[in-house]
């Protein structure tokens, strides 16, 4: 059996990571609170252990050798993971909140109206909600859980719990619906403006194709970055918006919105609750996951 390689002293590795990132022993020393000479000594120690030269010493600063360039990403990622893990442990140790991150649309139109029910079942668990507009703004490393929509639930470090596979349908205010009452298909759509998402431009095209109606791009009069904004525009009587059915179900039930066409089409992908795999068993996360699944009336996991 091969023995594990010796791990160099942490102080030398920190000196290397800072020096490689800043390309300066002096700046690395200032960041770590030691002298430039101490940084140089630790780098020399590391080079002796590894048996390779990591830096070229220049008149002004330093540059990475091929070996240093190869080594740096591993050290950068390692210290980033240590920092994230430390921040997570510190947060767990100082708060009993469950930090949740999701889209503003989901939070406002679905989650927040239902939190009273969650509080009845889990009165001692406080929820801290952070919202983002787009997928790439969500950062699960800064939260306990996330609620997302994706077509690719495949990040190896994440646990995905399937919540719902939504269907898309056009909705509008009762006043707009009255304008197209009795008409069908293209004739009805020609009477009212269409509201669209420029962040999800395929929504209308997918529904129109399923309905057998030619897509006329000129019919779109307003474009938004979120369903939240598009649906507010629909509520204000400004036109027809296509949205996931579960995000408009409460408004339809209350009569604030109307679905004037019976056709619904599957939204590509699905909605999931996510968390880091190593945290699946935490009590707070299991409590909220169980409640979410019950709210959506399902038990499927992915």
C-alpha cells in the first residue's frame, strides 16, 4: 500500500497561497501579519519539502514557476473550503435560524403566504429568507437550503429534493379576460398585449406551439426579468402573462387572475429544494424539507 504524501506545514501553505494570489511576499506578509522575511522563509521551507521551485524572485515582486502555477489552484480551493466550512460552523453556533435562499418570485408569490402554516407546525424554528432574481445569483454556500428551478439537477455536492414539475399557462386580469371572452386561439390573442420574460424567452413560444398558434413576436409589448414583475403587470390589467401554474393558483382561486385558455404545457425542468449533501440529516433542514413536500402534495426525491 502506498503511503500518503506528507502534507506541508499549514503556515507554509498559507504563505504560498497568499504570495501566489498577490504575487508579492511583502503584500502576503501584510495580509498574514508577519514580515516579508518570514514569508520568504516559509516559501523556502515549502520548496525544500516539495523539492521544486515555486516562485521566480524578481527585482519587483515574484512570479510563479510552472510548478507554482500548477500548485496554486489546489491551495486556493482548499483555503476557500476551509473558510466556507468555518463560516458555516460559526453561523450554526450563533443562530438557530434556517437560512433559505430562493427567487424573489417564489418567495413572494408562494412561500411567504404559506409560512403561517409552517410556524404552526414548527413554532421554534425561525426562517431567514434571502432572495435573488436569477439562478447564478443563488449561493447555497451562504445558506442552509435553496429552492430553485433547474433542468439539470446534477451538481455532485448537492442533495436535490423534487418539489414540483410545473405546467405553464397564460393568465390575465378578469377585465382583460372579458375582452377576449368568446374568442379562441389567435383571434383572442390578437386582442390583448402579451407580457414576456426576456430571461425566459421560450415560455410563450412553447405554449403557442402546443396550442398550434403562430408566434408573432410583435405581439409582445412588455418584457420583464422575473415572473414576479410580469404577473404584477397582468394583475394590473396590462395583458397576458405565461407563468408556472402553482405560482398563480392562489390568484386564480381568489379571482384576481383568470386562465382564459384550458391548455397547459409542461415547464422544462422542475423545482427542487437543495442543500449540501453532508447536511441532509440536520434536523432543521429535514423539518423544512418535510413541510415543503407536504405543501406540494408529493413524496418524490431526486
